[in-house]
């Protein structure tokens, strides 16, 4: 029976002039490397058929169609694989292939996902051909399809890890992060880790962080300085990107479990302050919001490049959400003065990113010429930056320097984040480009490099990778946005270029001029030493956490115009020390303002090895017992790194009680220390760690 059927089939197609056995064709209508991968995948899917490959064609749709029809007149096409990767140059070939075998098309997208276009499912087919990943094509918003099966999933479990013991001498602060800040695989983790470690000198930290499925966690380094770490799995968000008024990045982190744990911890552990890292978590509320990027500025830059309805909708949502979020926090921290000016609000303060100057020390340059790109693909601007370099800059210099290599550190899960950002399966391979995921210690890579590349087209804040290169004395070629906010000067401490041609010219110039390259690197190291040491920035973080909470009270450094009021307060406080007010400005002095007038002051000096000594503390008599003295002392404790000493009159029980309540301990006496009237001084010391 089977033989008879085959014979009839052979005779029928013989009358039509066609081969009775169906063939399959692969249409290379896109990037050559991607097309080759599609062909190999198609051969694995259909191994028992004769395969034909159709390369790029010239001419219009009908010309290509007629040519293909002549070539395949003698064949019956069983299936045709066609690449739809968005390359407009191959659009006529795609249309011609669809006309040639309209019901036999197997479409491949940029990520080499495949789909059979059907009129019966024209919306899904249209979305697929437009480049929407297959995983998201069939998503429907909950408000339109309440019966849908593919719903968002919010985990209900959590992990609570105990760190160092809490102390009654240290105020307690909660920090909320969208990820666990270790390992130090990207700039955000580096910043959070180092600033929390510095702040832990004076505060007990309760860290709340989201985790992702399959993410390896190394908690020990963080538990060394955090009192407690609370880990909550990140929700699995399954809604179309366009379907919500809030940005989807915000919706991805909505977790009733996290909200409940935060409220319980603040209530049970008397947590004085909540700091929220990243704008997408601002809906949780709190006291301080850290904007690692001014997010609506990132989407503004993207919209200016793309000019699509989707990019406009992303920008509109982020601008609306972010501006509302800023008003909910007592303080907003940004990465640079540029970002602070962009937000234009009085409660915004800049604490820039920093670098560990002890760990990142200068090293001699290697003999081999190597370029280094560091940027986690988790942060989509780094994907855009890498594509700018690999697709537009690298081809201009690749053949000119045959021995040059490029090392790329893209962070863990690079292929996952690459696919999410580009829709492509993987970066195009190049034998001279080494792609690395997580690297525990990047210092050897800086040592191997001649130049560090920061080809960032979309950026805000300040880049940690630039700071590390500065500390390692490696010259940097960067776009304007890549090195913004760091005080670097083109041609002196950095090479700035914003077009592919200028970027390639900068690399070319610095590779051929080692003297200029080294002088720029040394100037950049000096800039890092002066402004970007984590220890100094950590003191700014502690000072921010110790800011006074009572309304109408502000604390700032004292200046010459304040000396008259400081002298009056000191004269009205005979129990305090009696120094020349002018001498306070030779050391460090803060004033507390109430209603815009100086209500009190504290002066102290550094003794070396992190130690300091409070010289004098006084509050105007009419404004005492309102917490001003406590606020001023806490500011000193927040910025000091080691023990803090002071002397107080033995008879001044109010001051002794104040200091003991803040954690000072009596360690000795100094006979006849105070002259007017003569009295012993009690020596006290504060040391929290």
C-alpha cells in the first residue's frame, strides 16, 4: 500500500514537473553569523530532507521573487526558514521568501527563537516578526484577561541571617536593596557594600535584599558588618511591559512579604531610619532614597535615540513616577552634582561613587597592547555601550593593531541579560575579544590592560569602573556621559570621544603615545586620591544618617559669620570650656540652626589614627533640653572613624548624663583641668566597635 502511494505521488508530481520529495530552504535574510546559526539549528530540526541555502539577494521584492521561483520551479518546498532580525537591508528578500512559500514559513527572530506565522494568530505572528521575544508574546494584562493562566508569582518565603551582635551604643538603620550586594560584580554592589561597611562603624545595619532564582550568594563578607540580613525572593512578573501606569521595573519588585518584614523590623527593633537603594523601590517609602541613576534621564536619552511610541511611554511613566517619589523622602542621594542639579530640589545631596585606594594600587603597564571593558550586562546601558564598541569602533582599529586584544567583564548571567536587552542569542564571537562573566578580582585585568574603555552612550551618575581605572593608573577613553561627574579633563586626565570615529582615534592616539597615556593616568590617580576615597565618602554617609530629625533644625559647618553668635553662646555657658571662637575654625566646627539662627555648636579636632577630641559643646540656654546637644554630638560620632574623647566638669551632671546616654564611658580624671572656677575634669571615651 505504501509503495502504491509513493508511486502515485511520484507520477503526480512528475506530471507537474516537480521532484516528489519536499525540500527545505534556509533564507539568509540578516546578520551572517546569526544566519549561519539559524541554518545549523534548522538542519538539526529537519535532518532527513534535502537542504538549500539562499544567500543575500540584490534588487526589489518582485525581482528576487521571480528569480527564486525560477530556481525552485522543479522542487516542492516543504518548509522555509527565514531570519527576521530587524535588518532593513534584507527586507525585500524576506517578503520574496514569504511569497514563494506563504504557508511553509518558519520564522526565526534575533534570539533564534522560531515561530510559524499564521493568519489565525495574526497578532502573535505580527508581534514576533516585530521582534517581541516569544516568551512575552502571549502575555495579557490581568485587567483585560482576568482568567489568564500565566500570572505573576509572588514568593512568600524569606531567609533571615544573623550577623554581628547589635549594640545599645549604635543607632539602628534599615537598608532596602533590589539585590544582595555581594559578590562585587557590578558598580551598584561595589557602592552599597563599601558605604555600608564604612557606616557600620557607628550604626547597626539591617539589610533587606531581593534575591533571584539560581543566584549564588556569598553572605559572610556582608554579615561581618551587618547586624541582620533579610533575603526575599524577587517576584516573577508576568505582565506586558506596556500594560501598567507604573514602570514595569517598579512592578517587578512589589512584594507584600518584603513590606511586612520591613514594618515588623522597624517596630520590633526600634530602627531609626530606612534607606532605599534605587528608584524602582521608592514605593516602599522611607527616609532616604539613593538614586544610583536619575532614571527618567536614562529613558530620556533612550527616547532621543529611538523615537518610538514604546520609548515615549517608558519615559512618560518614569518621569511621572520618579518626580512623585522624590517628594516622599526626607533626603535624596545622587551620584554627582550634575544629577543634583537635574533634580533641582533642596533636599537632594550628592555622595559620589568611590574606590578602595588601598586595594586598587598603581601597577606597571604590560608590554602587550590590551583594551579592557568592564560593565555588567545586568545594567542595560552597558549592553548598549558594548554594542557601540564592538559593532562601530572595533572594526575601525581591529586590522590596524593586529596584536591588540580586548577583555570584556560582563558579569554573571551575561547571556540572560544580553538576550533581555537585545533579543539576540549571544554577542557575535571574535577570537580577539575575550568575554568573561563574574570575575572575583578585577585588579589583574587592569594590570594587563593598556587602556580602559567606557563607551557609554546612555548613562547617569558616576561610573565605578572609571574610578577603579583612575586608582590603578590606567588611561581611560570614554564618552562624555561615561566619565561625567568625576572632574576629569579631556587630554589631561581622560580622553573623551562621542562618535565611533573619534573613539577609535582616541584609542589610536593613546596606544601610539605612551608618554601622554601615562601622564593622563597619573593625573587621574591624583584626582581619585583627592575626592573618591571610600573612607571619606563613608563619613558623608554616616553624617547623613545622623542628621537631625526635629523639624526646623539644621546642622552645617561653621563659618566666620557665625563667630559672634558662637561667642555669645559660649559666654552664656560657664560650665563649658572657654576657647577663642576663632580657633574653632582651625579645627572642625558645626553649628545647629533653629529658625535660621545659631542655637548651638560643637568643635572637635582630629588626633591621628582615626581618633578625635571634642573641644567644646554648648547650646543657647533658652533652647536647651530640645535635643540640640545630642544631635550635634551624634554628627561628630557619625563622621569619626575611631574613638572620640572629651573632658567634662565633674559637677556638670547634665552633660555627663548626656554623654553616657550616647555611649561614652568614664576612663579617668584630670585634676584642676578647668581654671575658672578650678575643678577636676572627667575624661570620657566613645568607641562603638
